[in-house]
C-alpha cells in the first residue's frame, strides 16, 4: 500500500482575504482566488512566502463574486 503524503496548509492571504495553499508532495491546490483585481496582492504574498505561482496546479473557488 502506498505511503500517504503529509499535507501542508498555508494561509497566503492578506487583510480580510484568505487564500489557502494546500500542498502534498509536489501537488499544490489554491483554495479561494480572492476578489477581482487582487491577483497582484496574492502573487506578492506567494512570492514573499517563496511559493512559485507556476507550482500551483489546481484552484478551487469557494465563492463567486456578486
């Protein structure tokens, strides 16, 4: 039976906006994509936390903008 990979969960949000990066091995899932126009802030936080955007392979949006 294959060994399960440990999960790492990192909050890469800012102010009142939370983005959650879930990692298992080299697989990365970004939970929530933020508000329209905030991609730059999310990218800056990922860079500050040494997480290359190109490593995020999956994205889950939990809410749609109004």
